[in-house]
């Protein structure tokens, strides 16, 4: 079985960062597309978390 690319800790931190930063963007998707590259994942991956 393939090992997940992102650890639960990374996923939790990414979601927390999104929650904390969301108010600084006009939409949730805008926040996701800004934050995902900083984490090293695609916006769709972050959205699914």
C-alpha cells in the first residue's frame, strides 16, 4: 500500500492555517488557492481536507 504523502500533522496544520487565514480573503476558495502552494499541495487537495 502506498504511504500517504502528507502526514496527519501536516494536514491538521494546513486546515488550521486555512481557518485562521480565511477572513483575510474574499472567499474560501481564494484562501485555499493562496495557501495550498505554501503547503506544497494542490488547492483541490486542501479543499478535500
